[in-house]
């Protein structure tokens, strides 16, 4: 089964709505399927967070597997400091994860974006 991460643009209360729906499912005895969602407040924040350079970083990590930031910077032919800054931001959002003491990886097979008005 593919691991899909959903990126959503929407109001902060959306996360609370998802929590309430999950709570009700469990209370009713229904099965709870894992939901992997990252919500961003608005489209400008989405665009600022997922820049073309960061998207390229994610694609490279997905293709290469677990690598260090240093190795990733070399593969991308980018400055280490800038790659480190991007990786830190992506770690905070859950778009990448640590896979060892010094390595990072993308745990997702796909990223699906949903933009609501």
C-alpha cells in the first residue's frame, strides 16, 4: 500500500475537525485508518514552504534513499548551509524524517496537495 502524505491549505480549525471525526469513529467502534496530513494556513505560506528547490530536494531524496545532508548537497550541487536550512524546514513539517544519526529520507511514495478557498 502506498504511503501518501496530504498537504492542505486551510484554516487552522481543519485539524481540530479531523481530530473530532477520528474521535467519533473510535467512539462508534469503527476502524480508524491512519491519516497523514500537513496543513498550511494559506497559499502564500504553502508556496513559501514548498519552493522549487525544496521540491527538487524531496524528489532527489525519494530517488536516492537515505543520505546525509552533506551528500544531498553534493548531489544537488547546492550550498550545504542552504540544503541544511531546507531540510530543517521539511523535517519540522514531517515531509522528511531522520533515518539514522546523520541521514534523512522521504518516507512517502506520493504527496497529494489540496488547496481550498
